[in-house]
């Protein structure tokens, strides 16, 4: 201990303490605090506000539906059936247009699904719904056939096919090296 107190340069090993103690460079903590934005929202608060928004939207829809029911009741009580009938028939016509569009899409999808079946399967599975047909066709899809090796076989010097190229002589291996490598390519 006495040596370390007498010879401070061996403890510091030539490092100047003045340059390290200076506070010229900002610390990591101070730079991170400066970069934080005010717009960040905790996830729990976000979920809370989102749930509240959905609840309020549901309440508004319910309130509007009740108001519409009350308006219809008032019109019925006042005997204004013609106005009420006109409103309802316009709503029905709008819904029928939308229904026709979706029915056409569903019919086209059904044609596509049934066209994927062969004649025997059309009789059996033709009465299924589109969802059931989709599931059936997904199950019935055949796996892709395995690739067949079309490379030329390895031959010895006499031209005979060799099943095990490891039994060839060194010269035969050298002369057939390309065909040996082709057997390993896919």
C-alpha cells in the first residue's frame, strides 16, 4: 500500500485525469430525454380510449335506431302511411341492389369452384355451399409430383452404366466427374 501512495503514476498508468473529468460531452441520458416526443401515448391509455370510443359508437347507433323507431311510430299515429311506405320502399330498393351484386359474385365464385370438380364429383358435391366446396377442394388438391432425375447415368470406360460410382477407378471418376456431379443436382 505504501508503494501505491508514493508512486501515483503507476496506479493511473499515464492517464490524465483532467481530460476525463471534463463534462464537454453530453451523457447518454440527457440526449435520450431531449429526443422524447410529447405525442407518445402509453399503450394502456390507448386501449382505454379505444374501448371508450367503441362503446360510445355503439351507444350512438342504438340511440339513432331508437329515434328512427320513434319517428316511424309517430308517422303511423299521424296516419302518414304513404310517406312511410315511400321511405321503406326506397330503402328496400337500395338493399336489393346490393344484394344482387353480392348474389352475382357468389354465383360466379360457385361456377369457378364447380368447374374445378370432375363430372363424377359435380354430382356428389354440387349441392354443397361455396364454403364447403372451398374446403373440399383445398383438401382434395393433390400434392405436387416429385421431381424425376433426368441426368445421364454414370458410365465406366467401356460405356456400361454404373450404379455405384464409388467403385469406379480414379481415371473413370475423372472422366465422368460431370455426370457424377449431375446426379446430386436437383
